[in-house]
C-alpha cells in the first residue's frame, strides 16, 4: 500500500510503502512523469509502519508511523532517519505544519 506523495525539490519524489515498512525516493523523469531509480531511504524501522508524511521549512521529511508506532520520524530526502518524536497516540496517520512560519507541527 503506497502512502505519502511528496516532492522535496528538483526531480526528487518520495513515497511510503506502508506494507513494506519503507520510505522510497525516486527520480522523476520530467518528460512523461515516469519514476526512475527507486532508492530506499528507510526500511524496517521498528516503530510502526510509515503512513502520511509532510515536508518542513528545511526540507526534512516527517512521517507518521501507524500500527502502534506512536511516533513521527524526521529525515532529509537523501539520508536515513535523524530523529524520532514520540507521541501520546498509537496510530498517527499523517502530519502537517502550520502557523505563519510553518513551524508548528
């Protein structure tokens, strides 16, 4: 099941493969929109399965972790998870930033 559809910039496109417990980055072919060169940014994280995601003002990917994950993960679009934010709920399905500076989660 594919969740998360975000464009972190340039020709990069990211998705979350919820049932595969992975976040993928692709190169988006500008003519025709084909997705090329799939790279796993994250696979097998023990804190739940990746679901909805968003980008922050610094271009970091925040991903909600469902199925008892109780957390959000943060990572750049070209590397592994940097941080884990623990939550008081067990099934976070998405996240978003708001506020005048888009700095409120």
